[in-house]
């Protein structure tokens, strides 16, 4: 899952490319790929709700909000984040375009 996404993002506060903490990266990817809501802090970031993000941030994440927004901007589909409306619609959009999982290996012509 992590192989498809960058693990760093540009932080506009430090002007550096920085690593995104793995547990927070996982939360964002689970939202993008499966519409699994994150904790209250990260869900606020995904919804572009700065007030809620700041209210719910811990001492480590309060300084990383710009990094997470930069990562989402560079990696996430535009219609899965950025507003409450986008996040409310994302599960339905994802369900509509999600390909069914392949449970069995495909049969070859010799199999019958």
C-alpha cells in the first residue's frame, strides 16, 4: 500500500522535503483507498477544517499540519479531501469506481 505513495512532502514552514510520520501516512492512505475515517485530528485536516485540526492536534502534529496538507495536495484525488462536502461524497464515489477484488487466480485455457 505505501509503495504507491510518496512518504515525504514539502513543508512550507521549513522549506524542506520532510518525511510524513508513518502512522499519519497510513491514516491518509486508508481514507483515500477505502474511505476509512481517520481520527478527529486527521479527519479535520482531510476536511480542510483548520479550527478542528488545531483543536485536536497533539504537540507533534500541530507543527505538521502544513506538511499533511502538502502531502494531500500532491497525492490525493482532489475530490476526496479539501471540504466537508468532498469527504461526505468520497465513500460513494469510491464505491462506484472501485473494481471488485479478485478472489481466485484466473483460470487458464487448460483449466476446466
